């Protein structure tokens, strides 16, 4: 292979690895690849019809995002947090996201706040939310919490919440807080947080975000506990 062919193939491999990473990430977040389930390169290669090189790169990214873990003598498996680990995750999220909301009230631009309003208007049009069945579960700039953290303009917070912990938090938000009565309440809470940010009321924005994440935590923990009970009854 000449140098020109090599230069062409490298971006193609990266693009393919990115596509597989997105597919696997969505499968994990949505529960299609169940928590704790073992995954292998040959199995994923057959499922997604991809060569092992791009697949390894995708799996390295999934491991970096804490969505898969390598267990000695077992291999790779989809992450499955214990109840204690889940509680610790939400404790960290509550502290850091409330801080992000406080900083957002100080630093978000009028354009960024207008973008938040536009985002909530888009969420309001979601059919599942109107029926009380689910809330908008897209990631990145289409995620309300992601936007708030970005609006803090604190690079360290952004690194921790939009990269290091983001996908793990999103997994449990998606699987355990996206249904029941919680979605519509969460939507109302989002509006109140934006009101406080727009008013420049840092203390209120922090308080409202803390309450919002705390309510999400309680809902996720209750639903996760119910899932664990069902699994125990099934295997007993």
C-alpha cells in the first residue's frame, strides 16, 4: 500500500470506528446490550459486520466512557453498577451539576439562553412527553443538562460532566427515569432552572438544579431497585 492509500484509509477507519462506537453506545444506553452482559469482539464483529481493527478502537472508547469494563478471567462486559455505585454517581452529579447551574447563571450569554429556550420548545413537541410516556433522550447539544454544563464556561466541569461521567449518567437516566410521571415534572423543572439562569440568580439556579437532580436520583434508585428485585425473583 502506498502512502496516499494509507492516508486515505486512516480517516475511513476512524469514521467506521466512530460509527460503530455510536451504534454500541446507543445499544448500551437503551438496554439492547444488557447491563452485565458479556461482549466479545467476534460476536460484535458478526453483529455489526465490521473488521476487528475499527471494533477495537470503538471498544477502547466505550471503556474510556465507562460503558464497558474488562473483568479478569471473564473479558469485556457491559457496565453494571451496584446500588451503592449508583448512589455515589448521583451524589457526584448533584454536586457538580448544581455548581454548573450556578456558574451558568453568571456566565451564559443571551444567545446561549435563547438556545436553551429553543431546545425546551423542541422537547415540548415530543409526542411521548405530551402523552407522559418519556422525555427527550438525545445526547450532546440536544441534551438540556449537557447545555447547562457547557454554559458554566468552566472547562474542568465540562471535562468531568460532558466527557468523563456523561455517558454513564445518561445510561441510567435513559433506562430508569424516562417514563412514568417523572418526564413531565422534569420538563417543568427545566423551565424553572432556565428562568433562574436568565434572571442571573445564581443561588436559585443552583438550588433548583440540586432539587431537580435529587428528584431524578430518587426516581432512578426506586426503579433500579424494582428491576433488581424482579431479576432476583426470576432467578430464584
